C-alpha cells in the first residue's frame, strides 16, 4: 500500500510529488506530465505570469525555470513572456529530475476502502493508498455558456480544446470571452488569415500594464511591491500569504474569488488585437442553433450573427460535482463552500480524511494564487505536511504509515482488479 497517490502531473501534481519524495513517502504519481500545456494550448501562446513566478517547486529549489533556461542558453527575464512550449518542456525536465517516475496512465476512478483509498487506472489496474492528492488541473472544469451547450464539437469548442488552430485558416470564427484566452486565441487566428471577431459581455476590455522594472526606487517598491500575481499590496497578499487568506471570513473569500484578477489581456497581446480583431462589447449570446454552414447566434444587444465556428474562451468552473473520477459515495460526502467547490482545511485536506486537493479547485479556500502556477509552491509544501500529519494520525480503520516511524504495516501495492 502506498502512502500517497498523486493524481495529475501538471505543475501542482509534479511539485507535490517532488516534496513527497523528499519527505520519504512511498509514492505513486499518475498522469501525462504537463498534458494541459502540451495538448490544450496552440503554438504561439505565452505564459501570462512572469518567468520568476512560474517555477515548479522542489524542496531544494534546484529545478527552477531559470535554471532550465540557463542550461539551454536561453533566458527567463522579468518582463519577457515565456512561450508555452518552452514551459511545457521545462515541466518535462522537472519531472525527469525532481520526481521519482511518473505513470502516464489516466486514473478513471477513486473510491474509499478500509485504511484509505483505491484508484483504478484506464486499463483496470487497481492501486491502494492511505492518502490521495488530486491535482487534476483545469480540464475537468471546462465551462461553456448554456446557450452553446449541446451543439456538436465541429461547431462549438472551448479554447482549451485546441493545440492547433490551423484548421480554421480562411474560415469565419467567433470567439466568446474577454480575457486572455479569448484575446490571444483571436490574435493567433487573425494572424493566420482567419476571419475572426470577439464577443464580450463586458462594456470594455481590461488590459494588464507593462510590468515595472524589477529594480526600482525603494519608495516605488514600497507603494506597489512585485508579487507572483502582479504589483500592489493586495496582489502581494493573494500571492504570498495564501495561508492567511484562508483565515478570512468565507463571505469575504467568496467576494474576492468572484472579482479579483478578473478577465484581462496581457500587455504584449494588446496591439495584436486592437489592430486586427473586431471586438464587440456589451454583447451576450442568448441562443444558438446549427444552420447550414455553421451556427446562428442570437446576441443580446446586436441581433443575429452567423459564423462557421464558435470558440468559447469562457474559463473554468471548479466544483465538486465535476470531480467525476471520484466514486459517487466519496464525491457526494465532500463538504462544499458557497460556489460549489470542495471545502479544504489548512493543509488542503478535504472533509474526507486522507483526500487532499490542489490547484484551481482550492481557489475559494486559498485565494487567486491557486489559479496560477505560482500557487504550486505554497501548495506542495503545505499539502505534504498535511499528508504526513494524516499518516501519523492514521486513516480510520487503517494502518499508520510514517516514514522513519517506529512501526509500519505493509500491504500489497496493488489489489486484484
């Protein structure tokens, strides 16, 4: 029986695995490393976060993004966005060096069992563990507006469904949304010859400012310090003190979760949009139906619009009900907060003892940093401490497993399928 199963091999899962391995836990990691970055983002996109805020986390801080870039004769400088393909390659490098092997199979089911949990892989093999860390990223939480749901994938897709936009060359595409995914997708489409427009509900687009120099006069740094989420004391608090953020009253956390760091375009994509992409503001799709040659959209405030394809760059909504890999009896018992996401304790443990959560699904508890790679550092160290506490306490009905402890009960690593 394993001490910990890590389900997911993106920035959060790999960081958790690195810390768990360093702590001496008997560990198994499942997932295709950096799958979201490799399979769901087209070439030509860039990280919105600063390079220094995009490190995966290992306890010795050896396998950082800047170290990867330096070893390949490139740079990771403040104010210079990193291509997503470089970041994905960095994640693979981190996995090879900081994580003791990754099983690339997909976990399709997780259920409770005496002493912990059992996980079933796509080919039917079953693994037992005392604790589980779910770091499943954003893909289970894809959000498509209700009017567009039910239309076939050849007419409507989510922005995260594409690693290659070339099939839209010369076609007519409408992008829904006003954030970075919408604006950068539209820019890439326009640059390859697609007839593209953006529809946004907001009355205006928001654009992030060019970041100020890393080295500034002290008075400027004191007024608006750098942080992993941007300049300013409020962003600094979200980025650097998620443990304190969790102590805020739940209504305050809910308000921040719904308003902080809302949709905005990066400074380096602004000119590419404003000079090439028609943007229709204050418009919302109310109904959509298939018509010969594409989709007919009824748009509040503008009337009908026909287009060949719709890309919904409408983000993600993390909720308990979308954790489909959890068995019904497990998922249904998880306590939730107001937005429907699972409640988590101070060390990312859910209301089910031994089940830990990481990433976007914890943003309501620990703040906006959990929506970005930057949050992986706090999460990894804190979550692994929580796993060790849970192992010392023991899972109800099961054996106690503490690396280096005075006693340990071993069990087979796998159970019969």
